[in-house]
């Protein structure tokens, strides 16, 4: 799990650095910060490097004025980017495929994979924090983070 979070963090930072450098060079010419709107599908721990960069002013240092909008659902992220309400969208690939498969003249381009799997976290009762063991889940059902998804007995 740590490896996945590390890889996702490196990819997010790399993408945002590329975008920052590109828009930073353009803003140096005009002398103003370049406005950049990022639409995210959900607030996620996988975007932690992005949040840290945003709150520590790293984008501003590079000439970017970044505004984050929450657009719950990949379809809404795609709509925000296609309509020009957002410059970049952080979401899964499915919306790009739907737009492309419907024969749209203007479609999205995915240029990175932030995660290889859907991020799931196990949340439980604090009273078990010192004695928890995964073996305790055997024979139990676990409700996943998406509607209608129930993992079978473990």
C-alpha cells in the first residue's frame, strides 16, 4: 500500500510540476500569475502531495494561481474540462472513454495514471487499535466505499 501511495504521489507531483513549468513560463511573459482551475472527482489521500503544494504556496511561487473545484463524479470532471470551466481534471479514465466512444469532436486526453487500483482504507473501532489483526475479519463482510459493492466473506 505504501508503494502505491508513493508512486501516486510522485506522479501527481510530476504532472503538476510539468503544468506549473509550462504555465509559469507563460506567466513570466505577462508578469501575472496564470489562473489554473483543477477539477477533482473527490477529496482523496492520493492527492496529498497536490494539497501540500497548494497550501504551502508552491504553485504561487511558480506563477500559478490554482483554484480547486470539487466535481463529484468523473462525468462531471469531464464536463468541467470540456466546457472550459476547468483546465485539468483529476478522475478516472472511464469518462474519457465514454466521451470518445460517443464520437465527440472534442474529447479528453488522459496523460497519466495516478493510481493502479481504487484506493480503499480499512476504518474500524478505536478500541481495537492496539489489538487489531486482519485475521479478525475472517468470516465477516466488509462494505466497500462504493454504493452497491460488498466484498464477500474474507
